[in-house]
């Protein structure tokens, strides 16, 4: 599958329009986004961020509960009916910002380089409107989740009793995506984002002088052979109709040009969509590193750390929110043939407990996520907030079958 071409038309032309209800207040929510951007906080340290969110939601009439240290669940009830959850992530990354923006990060070495500041502003804009209109029947739960970037926040909320104490019938979330037409929406039924696991390996040899390699066991050579051999996991151990990604992102060993080190360290990520491919990667990658090292006289210590599973959107809920988007913005706002992303998201854990869907909203052309130059597109706050409002009003009228 392929995705639609990059943005060629501005918002308000062929793209989704900002609805009238937010157009008059859009500057407030843009300013709020900039406020969050200037004061980013790392996973489970989002103290000021969560306090600001709680302050606003309490003022707007939501019942606010704190979970998992810095997480927030805000509830707005309006009679009997189904319960809907919408989630936004709130943590930042350990990145030094280089955008030069007037509202750039004031916390050294910390940056909202993934757009979570925008995700918060989007959900808060929707929250404010829904608190005023209350054109729904049922229970709305807004989840402001910490620690998405380290894959720990969703599990922490669930383990703290999120669904047990605050039941919901379905859960939805979104992520902005650079390189996709600004304010347009991508929907994927089934696997939408990849599972991820981490592998760390230490290849141990015998150090020596660079002039006498025959007296050493070179772990650098073993590591080089292992990295090359790992490519066969995708090319020869994975069905061509499936997706697998093996990325060796870090190699460290040695400190001088004339000294053969006694060890080399590797760090990898493994990504896949299906459980079968994931199991194969988990089996083959450690075996290859170990086997290649042994064949060259070295030894390998390999540690595999499970990450989080694939984001698997339920069909019914994905079709519902897609219909809502088409009805609210027109068919041109929905990207046909939008492909699953090989990035990963801990939203996957929610979908192991409740049906739901994770949505993509285009951020337009610009630097990639996690870049020190990344810039969230303020123009998408209005359309994305309008989607959440339309979804809440539809779902909390008749549920997923509405």
C-alpha cells in the first residue's frame, strides 16, 4: 500500500477547514501549545504539564483523577449511555532543540520533538468545546498519558486501574505525521503500527596490538560480520509479503587505531506487525549474533528486552471514525490507501483491553519526528480537535454502531 502525496494545498483550500466553534478561540489553543512546548518534561516527570492540564479541566467541569504519578483521567458525564475514552500523550524527549522558535524549549536538553504538545492542545480544545455544548449522552473520559516515549505510560495507567475503575467501551488516539498532507487523516484497519523489541549484545574477543592481529580475537570483525548477517533475517527468513525491520543503531568498541579491543557492544531494534514474524525475529537475531561470533572465535552475550506489541486497530471502531471524518470534512480529507507505520506506540496496550483505533493526522512537509528541528503544525489543531468532537458526539449517541 502507499500513502497519498505530500501536501499540495493549504488548509481551508482543499483540506479540512477549522470549524467555526474553534476558529474564534484558535489563538488560545495555539498559545497553550506554545506554553507546553516551552516547558517540556520527560517521562514520569511531567509535573508542571499535568498540573496545568488538571487546572484547565477542573475549571471546565471535568472530574479529574490522577493515575501513575503524572497521568490524568478527566471524566465528563451527561446521562446514561456508552463510555468513550480519547487519549493524548504528554511527555517530551531528551533532545536539544535547534529550531530557534521564540517559544523554543527552556529546559536544556529536553524538547517536544514528537508533537505531544500539539496532541495535548488538540484534546484540550475538544474538551473545552464538549464541556460547553454537551451534545452527547454517556460518559467521556479524556486520558492524558505520561511516558509514551519510553513505552511505559499506557501499561502504568492500566495497572493503576484505568479500565477497572473507569470503564470505557472504546478508546481512540492520534498522532501527527510529517510528510503527510497537513490536517488530512489516515485510517488503518488492523495492524497500524509495528511491535518493537530491543536487543543489546556484547561480543567478547581477546584484545591485542593492531600489528599482531593473529594473536588476538577481533570482536570488531565479528561485529561487522554479525551486522551483515542480520540482514538475512529480513531478506531470507521473512515472507516477502510480511514486514520486518532490523535496525542496528549503535556499535561501540575500541578507543585507538592500533589497539584491537576485547569487546564490542551492539544495540538493535526489531520491528514487525504479526506475532509470527515477531517470534521469528526474536529467535533468529540472537542466534545469528551468537553463531557468527562463535564462528570467528569470539563469544556473545545477547539480551532481548521485549518492547510493546503492534497497534492493532479494531475494524468496527476504525470504520466509525473514518465515517465521522468523511461526514465532517468530506472524502477529500481522508487519505486513501494509508499504509501502516513501522514506528511503534504504547497505545497498543490499550487495544489489548478495549476496542478502538489509532488515527494519523498529517503535519505537512517538514523535519521528521524526533528531529531537533521538528516543528508541530499549529494549523492542524482545529481540524483534529473537530474530529474528536464529532467522534464524541457520534459515539456517545449510539456507540460504535451509530
